[in-house]
C-alpha cells in the first residue's frame, strides 16, 4: 500500500459521471470495477452512476432503479424525436436535453434564434400524465435560448404578437411578443413539487446571462447574442406585465439563465424551485445510504478542471463524502487542476487517462481499457 489506508473490510463506492464522448456513467462504473478487481479479486464494490442535471441524468436515474419511459415529442427544430424520462413511484426525472438538446441537431447545424423548448414541455406533461407528484427537471445541454417560452406553450400558455397571432418559436421570435397569456397553463403544476436541477446559476440576461455566456456554444454570432439578450429582456418585461413584479425578480434569480433561459420559464410560470443539480441527484439516487457503507469513494468525469469545482458531479460527491469522513479519489480523461485545488474540493488524488495516453483522440477511443488500468493503479495504491 503506497498511498491511502483501507482495511481488509474495504467497500468501494464508484459514483462517477460520464466521460463525455467516450463512456457513459454506467460504463465508467463497470470499467472502474473491473480494474479494481484485477488487483483485489472479490472486492466489494457498489456502483452509483451520477449526473448533475445535464445530459445523462435520466440514464443515471435508470441505473439507480427508475423505470425508463419514452415518448415522441418535438425536437429543437420542431421535428419529432424520441425522448426519455425516468419514473419511480410518484417521482419523475425529466432531462430537458432529451427533448431540446444539442444532440438532436444535425452535425454542424445550429439554430440559436429558432430552436425551441416545446418538446421539453411535452416531456413534462408526459411525466404529469404518468402520475408524477415530484419532478426533478434537469436542465443543461440545450440547443435553445427561448427562455422556456416553447415549454410553456406546450403546457398551455399563449405568446402573441401585436396582431394577436402566436409569435414564431425560438428566442428570436420573442422580440415580436406583445402579450403573454398564462391562464391556460396545466393546472396540475399547482400540486407538483418541480425542482429545477442545474449546475449553473446564471441570471436570464446581461453579461452573465444565457445568451452572452452560452449562446456562442449554440452557434450564436455576436449579433445573435445581442438580439437574443434583447428578446429575452423584452420577454421578461411582458411576463412581468402579465403576472406581476415577481417575474422581474425571477429574471435575476440563480438558475434563470440555465439551458437558454428555460430555468426562467420554470421559475416564473411553473412554481419551480432551484437547487444545485448534483445535490438533487445525489438525494434522488440514494447516495447517502450508499456512502454509509463505503470506505473509499471513486468519482470522476471526462475533464477535471475549473468547471468541476462549480457544481459538477465530482465536486458534489467529494463534498458529501468529506462531510462523512470518507476518502475520495477521482478518475478523469484529462486533469487540469493542481493537487491543492483537488484537496480543497475533498479529492485526495486524481488519476487521468492522459497520464497513460497523451494523445486525446487515442485516449477517448481507448477510454475503457485505459480506465481499467487506472483503476488497477488505484487498487494498488489504496487497497492492495
């Protein structure tokens, strides 16, 4: 044993996120488990794939025992797509990216002004129809910047121009908005606990708002960003006129700018409450009882960097484990944090695939076998 100290009754909890572009969170857990057991046969390992509210959230819930449900909804360009949500009892996990995510756009195609969240509203309605009383609404990975207007339209709201006609879907169309009528919204939301789960706390507009910060990732030019920021500010003004001053305050609230402003729509019109995505998901997935039995936690994601420290899954896992006095190590494809930053986050040591294979393309293509080798190193350092 060269690093940590774990007793013969060691029990490892693998609670890692996906390695985006190479391995799902479930595959990460499988590969880590295999690598550990190469060195310590028969080692007790519990796997709990995690997510922070972005893409992969439904898959993590299904891995934890939720039932996967599929429905046909409108994609971000309006074409039908198959989207999934997860259900266990009266709790549903809905991932907006399943309906309105970038993965539904053709290669090298973006639609920053016209992409719609309409399908996300259809997905929420499907969860209501299935009897959900608590809905964890994971937002991230969106192709959209429409402030959630499409989502609300799918749920019964009307957004009209000066001639009384529906405005064009997408963030760009909100510039023509004259009136908003929320009286037709699905009344069932009054009895539902809707939790907005996100790893970002941006406001709706401004220098740190949805268009400025995330618009370029969705193909928005500088002119598009300016147009979207103005359109969303106008949208907030119209909603304030329709519903009262709380709508203006919601535009400044943490999470309002999540997923192109869908957070704002959920906060203003659906009674959502914002919580950091990883905290919500750890609760939903049953992390606390799993942690009680663990003597070592292995977490991770594709890139451990500055963003990791701001609400990403590994930071949330490490914080919860540190609070219980359980040692944490991390696996990743790429490591961009110094040891002192890892230590402050509660991570004893990080193991990167890049240390074995410096070529990023090869590392991603061979992520599975490389991760097994890294996990074997962890076993030798902490368990052997």
